[in-house]
């Protein structure tokens, strides 16, 4: 019913794929490259094996490392207030030792706000240093708590959940939120903390810099025994991340690869992605889950199969994952966005698609997700596709997203009441922004009663002529089309001549192409 959405349903998705996608989302959310968490995870597997960790311990370490920053969006609003663009701030400070305030102060004086007007830069630096250690500790505690709550819904083990409470702790007890020290920190955490920094320094400056950093922070940030194990075989350990097809390597490195999600676990995983993404702004709380509920209702009413419903629901839950790439300061901005801010916003749909598309089981959902801001007249983003390039599932997701967004407040406007939102959605359909059928389905699913809008077909075709055109595009003969449509062959021929005349064409091949180009096959 929704354009082949169910052909490759996400029925056989591995848990490793889900946490791998989440790892990529957290990377982008803190300003790091897409593969940071994956590369760190591969390093932890190598180092954990050398330290004698069992297969079960390494399995926990695998998931802990990929979920390490699952709480990062919880502090986005506060970070944006004090650091400016919190994503850019994370990128600029990734190499720093957070236990070394002198280095941080030096970096801030030299680099923070560089290029801004002196008065503006001074204001930014004063704001940055007004952020108290107590605020920082509370923020990290919130980060850990949210990560643990979300991870528990992915079926994470007690060990993984506990580990997520220690990701900002340091070996010398100077970390946050609880100052846990030494071997009171689980071995897996000590391995992960080191590998996280090793990945950054190796990527930025190479093996020697990574080894030097590890030795320099040994006994403060890191467990000296873990540092020694790394330094003793650094070249071999680091060689695992300098490989092509990192995603495939990451999946192959899962110590317990048999963990496949059933349908309800998949929807739960999508809900985790939804809440992770929507924590980016208070304006967005509940947005993705609202879109998912609405699209499920719309799909059910339209007779979609259960596979189609699952794919659409998952796509709706995960559609805004790419929002994490943009600062909360932009999402919460009440005024018009600058051109560069708009570029970032336009790319969030791309990043959602790109991350999900890494997992084979999410391929169809990823395609739909990448089009959730497209418009049927080609005025949307990020591709600017016309209707013909948008599967029906993408068009209904776009309509659901628009409706749910209208029903909630945004920085530049209050929430619209249901009738106002419905009339806005109808207006968008009349102006060829949203698909008429999708809007009809969404409004009915949202409880709006009234006649369905009639779709205006290209070249002034009638509904019947579109029925005939679809048969022709499917390769049916006049006889077979007549049988399909329960009319006489001469009636089909009559409509076909009208189609030729209106569309300015004269052959069945051109008619089929006309149907494809105008998105009529699954409309
Ligand atoms: Fe979006």
C-alpha cells in the first residue's frame, strides 16, 4: 500500500547494528567523525583480549563503548548556552585532558571564539568560565543517568548499565560524577576510557602521539597497567582501525554476534533513537514518538501490511536522528536562520539516512527517512526530489512530520490547535508541497472528519485515466487492463487516446515513462 515499503522489512536487524548506528549518532552529536565510536570499539576488543578479558566481558565492553555517549543530547541545551555551538566545541576540544585545567584555560584563551569581534569573544570566554565545576558535575551525572535509562531499554546487561555511570570517571578519582578511583572502576571502563582518547590522538596526530598521550595521562586519567598493555603492542592494536569497510569489521568484532532483534525490540530500539534525538531541544520532546504513532495509525487505516507498518513506524522513530549534528542554539533560535545554519539544518535528513543506511536491515527505512523533508514540487530538502522520486511511505512520513510539528510549539510560533494544523496541512497539499493522499490519510488518522481532498493529476488527467495509465505502465494489454478495471476494451482504448492527447505523447512506452516521472505508479 505504501510503495513497497515492506519489501525489505527490518526484520533481521542485529543488536550490534542498532548500537553501531547509535554510536555514529553520538559521534556526530559531540562533533567527532562518524567512525569514532566504531574505531574505539575495535581498539577495546584488541586491548581487552590482551588483558585477558573473557568473551562475555568483551561483549559487555563492545556495547558499553558504542553506547558510551548515549546521554550526550541530555546536556545539549546547557552546553549550547555556555559553549556556543556545542557540537563545534566538542570537535575543538576532543584532544584535551579534562583533568588538566591549565591546558583547558590555555586552549580557551588561544582558540575559543577565535575570529569573533574582541568584545563578543570576551563575552563568550566570560560565559565559558562562569560554568562552575558543580554545574559541570551535575551535567555529567544527568548524562550518565539518561544513558543508563536508554540503554536499559535496549536490553543492556547490568554491567553495561553500570559502566555507563563511569564514563567520565578517572583513575585518580578526579573524575565525575562520583569520583570513583583505581580498580573500583571496572576493567572494561578503564580500557574504554583509554581507547577513547587513543582513537582521537591516533586519528589526529598518529601512533607516536597516541602513545605519548597515554603515557602522559597514565596514573591520572588512565590505569597504568592498561596503558602499559597498550604501549607494549601499540602498532598491532592500532592496525585494526586503519582498514577499509570499518562498519563490516565492527559487526564482525561483536563477541556475541547472535543477538537479533524481534519486531517489538526493534520498535523499542527506534524509540530509544527517537528520545535520544528529541532530547536535543525542549521544543522537540515527544516529536518523533508522536510522528511514529500517527504514521502507524495512518498506515493501518490504509491497509498497509504489518511489515510496512513496522518499517514506517521505525522510520518515523528514527527520522530525526541527524538533528544531533546541529547545535541546540540553532534548533531553539526564534529568529531567521543564517545561510550556514540553514545548510546544517538541511543536512540533518541526510545524516539520518546515512547513519541508518549503514545497517542492511534499515536500508528501506533509511531511504524514507532521508526524504522526510522533501516536498512533492521539489521545494524540500536535502535532495529536492519531486514526487516521482519519493516513495509513498516517504510522502506520508513528510505529512506526519509536518502535522505533528505544527501541533507543538516552536521557537518562532506557538502550537497550532488541531483545526488550524489540519487546514495548514490541506493548504500544503493544495499548493503541491505535500501529497494529497498522504494528507488525507494523516488527517483521518489524526481524527479529522470530512471529505477527502481530491488529488489533481498532471495534464488534467481524470481518476479513471490515471487508473488506465497505471495498467499501461505495468505492461498490461488493453484486454488485460479492461479485465482489471472491469470495463470494455474499447473504454480502455478511449481513455488511452485521451491520455495521449492530454500528455502530448503517442506511444505506450511514453505513457509508462509519463507515469513514472509523475510518481503515479504508487500514488
Ligand atoms: Fe526533520
